[in-house]
């Protein structure tokens, strides 16, 4: 698996709560929801790099899934 960068993100508590609720509705973690939204914004703006790996799908991976 490719390495991941981590960084501190400061959010207004109300924004974080809204993201967490939205993530739960989409069966994603809050972190995965933020990454999903950032990737979508980059793609819509035509700025998503071509070599960017795919984001894992929603929900739990299957037991027979080798990508975990």
C-alpha cells in the first residue's frame, strides 16, 4: 500500500460535527469523507494529478478483498 501523509486539520466544531454526520450517512469515516470531498473538488477543478491512486470504496472491505 502506498504511504499516506498525515497533517493536523483545525475545523470549527460545527463543521466537524456536520462532516461526521455526513460521513456516517455515507458509511465512511470522517477522515475518508474529507479525502473524498477533497478528491472530488480537485477532480471538478481539473487539478487531480493523473498518478493519484484510487480511494477505497465505502463501507467495510470484503473478507476476500486483498487490498486491505
